[in-house]
């Protein structure tokens, strides 16, 4: 499980967080979330939380996000979000 928080909203006193679950590592999943933001091509992820958030809250500008690992099945990989 992972969490994505919009750092730009946090600076403005808003809390915008998305919690997700994936079998891939957090870096790979983060790249997948960001890919449609940097492309004009239609994608299933164009309907994602991150894309909708950018459009509704930031006029399609790409804000800073922080991706944190919340839980992994490998206890050695459990790292708190800082």
C-alpha cells in the first residue's frame, strides 16, 4: 500500500491524499501515475486521481507530490513516510 500527497496543496493548508495498492514497487507505480501528466495521449490513467486533481486544483500544472510506502508484505521494506 502507498499514499500520494499533493505537497502544493499541503503548503496552502489543504489535505489532498490518495491511498493505493499495487504489487509493483512504489517508484514504478509513481512513474505510472505521473506518465499521463506529461503526455497529451489518451490513457486509462487520464481518469486517475492525480490527473483529475491537477486539472481541478492546479489548472493542469504539475504540482509536487510525495509518495510514501504505507505497507509492504516484506517487513524489511517497511519504511515510514517522512
